C-alpha cells in the first residue's frame, strides 16, 4: 500500500514491557501501533522491555498494522541502546521523543541509518522548529505530545484545547507542506466516549490523519471519526461525475447541491474515495 494512502486513523500506544499487551495488540483493530519504551516503561524495566519488544517483533503476527517503536531520548541512559536495538527490529519507523529541531533527528539517524523516523512534537522549541523537523530527509511522520506540551506551557486543560491550537496548527502546516503523516495527541479520559468523540472530530476537522490512543476502548471511536462517512463518499462521487460531465461540455466548473465544484474540489473528492479504498484494503489483509 502506498505510504501516502496508508490509514492512520488509530495509533495505539502499547507498553514494550507488558507481554500480555504485546500479544493482545496482534488482534486489535488499530491502523498503527506505537510500541513504547519511553513513558510507559518504568526505569528499572527499560532494558528488559527492550529485549521483550525485540522478541515480540521478531515473532511477528501484527499483520498490516504500521509498527512504530518509540525509544527513550538519546540524552537518557537508555536512548542510545534503544536506538541501536530498534534499528534491527524491523519497524516501519522509529519515534524520537521531545524533538526540538532537525539536529535531534540527525543524531538518531547517525545510529539508525536509513530507517524512517517519526518525531514527537511536544516542546515549545519543537513547535517553533516544526517546518525544519518535517523537512528532515528521514522524517516521515509527526506525533503530537499534547500532555508534555501543556506542561511546558503551563496551560490549563480545556475541552476546546485553545492553548494547544497554535502548536497544533504549526505542526499541521509543517507536515502538510512536506507531505508527511501527522497524528493528534492522546485523550486521557479513556472512559469518556463523548469527550473523545468531540476531540477526534476537532482533530479530523483540523486535518490530522488520525489520533494517538492510550486504550483499546478508544479504537472504535477514532476509526469512525477519521473514516469518510457514507455521505462523504456519496458527495465525492457526485462531485466527480458532475465535474466530468461539465468538462465534457466545455465548462470549467460544475454545480452540486448549489455549490461550485472546481478541479480542486474534485481532487479532494478523489482523495476521499482513495482513502476509503485504502481503509477497506487494510481491513481485508
């Protein structure tokens, strides 16, 4: 499946130290998994978690799900060894926490070679350097770390995420400008379905490819929120048909439901249909 069409509606964090969670992840309906060696693993479990994760990924069984390994920062006692081990784990990407600028990715690439990299965007400095980070030649994705960002900003938690919007917007613009993936931060109240639905809808409206999740119970809501609806697909089909008919008659625009349809709208419509095709192909694998 082409990387630019790969669904990333749901990106679930799985602790690298929990054998049961590593096993369960093989059957969960998530588009991608972040196997975490950082925040989800206690300091005295770091080395054992690295070995356990390497064994689990060598065993395989995760199907078409995108596999991402989040290592500890290179400034920690575990980061360099994590990076060296992750290079050989066969993951689709290695995720580096607290990326402040492209130099951080350079330092990781010096260890991991040409393995694709993802960047945790969770510091004020990272927000200000988002474009340079997204433009790094090995960077293929960004993950918003809204909890750490809120802490560094001394921001209050709000349902509308107003304090987060400038940082989210900077990273979105950077990711879209460089054509890389970008997924929204986690929603902490994993039993609050209504709150998660609202935040997923906000993220989808902003342009995120999907959402990072902390619990399997959140998967259904995220997958639905970031999938085209039946109404989206029906409108996209009608827009394409109307525009093609207009062009055949020598016109440059069409009208659907009282709205102008130009070539840019048709491009979006085709992307919508292609996204659903990719989602269905993933489900069939």
